[in-house]
């Protein structure tokens, strides 16, 4: 299968429109139609219904393969170009929300003090995008944060050959609103809170809690953003409990933060990168994991 045809197919399926795909890819609408027809002829199956434009069952199955394949092709291109690149003094660092905790920020500051010519550009992104940004060469290093058992690696999407290393592990706290009957506890067991209402946020995905603890954890409110202040404000107003690394909850922030006693869970931060030639990127990676 031609990767260009796969790209066209994925774009049409994502937009649900031949004209929108044509505008994004810079083709005419008739050229897009011809490319889809060529891909369908190659496989001998219809892949898209035309009215409305949506994948057929065969098309849905192809999408499951196409997006990872295209990612691996982009990653391979970026990796080959990376090996021949000149040493860089600008490093692009991508991080998930909460990954740049005080310990990571201090290590970054120490590295920049030792490498005065080093410029760092930091961007935040969702966890499902981080590995792709690094694999495709849009970021030199990635910092992923998430809830895990102590010393257990994070579950990161497969984006090709990638090196990962632990950076920090931090204790977790349950965030409770003022006046909550459990606010005075020295610690809490998550198993005792499975029937409480919880905030569904990218910072604390309830599906991850269910994987680690068991069923329960009903969502009281869903927040699609990743601003910690907003999450704390929602928790303080009683919209639901949440789980955060201890360093993310400031003292006197209008909520109560109670340490988690069981199960043993941490907020783990990992560094991920593709092959790094000697230079600033490798030095920064060593500083962050040291």
C-alpha cells in the first residue's frame, strides 16, 4: 500500500469530507477521489461510504493499522535525519502536564547553568501525543508523567525505537474540599473512596484508577483541560475528588490534601527520546535522569 494513499485515506476519514481533506493536503477534490479509488482498487474492497463520508467496516480496520504505520514512517524519517544533524544549541522539550515538577525544574536549571549556550523551548501536550512528537522529531526530549505503582514503567504508546528512563517518583494525595468528613485523616485508602464522586480529568484519568484499584470511581464532572488551578478550584467547590502529586497542591490552596496509604501508588515521571548523538541533548538527558 502506498503511504501517500494511506495518508489521504486517514485524512478523509478524520474530516468525514473529501473537500476538507483536499484543502488540508493541497489537492483538488477529484484528485482525492482518485487516490481513494486507487487504494480501494489495490485492496479490492470499498473503504469509504460516500453519503455520508464514513469508513466501511474494512475501512475502520485499515484505520487501526494506518495511523501507527504512518507514525512509524515519520519516526523513521526523523531518526535518519537526526543522525546527520549538526549539533544543536536549541533543545525542544515536550512534557505532559505535571511532568515538570520542582525536582525536574531544578535539574533543568542545573543543566542550563552548566551549559550556558543551551536554549530550551518547553511545550506541554497530552500523554497520547508525547511519544509521537519525539518520534517525529518535533521534540528532542519528552517528559511523561502518570500514575503508577512504585518502580513500574508508564504505559506509553508504541512510536518506534525509543529509550525511556525514570526521572522522579512522587507521593500522591487525595484532594478533598473544605469540610469533607475525611479531611482530617492522616492518610486514606483509595478502596474506601470507590463510591465517591471524582473529577474526570487528563491529570487523573479515572480509567487508570480503575485499572490499579478496581471498579467504581464515578465521575462527578468531566474537565477536558489540564490547568491544575482549575482542577483544584473544581475540587474545592465539591464537584469531585481527584488525585495529584503532592507538589502540585499548594498549602492554603482552599483544599485538603491527604496522602494515599493504599495501594502504593506514585506519580512517576519518565524521560523518553530517540537515539541521541553526543552533544547538548545527551547532556540534558543525563542531567534530568541523574
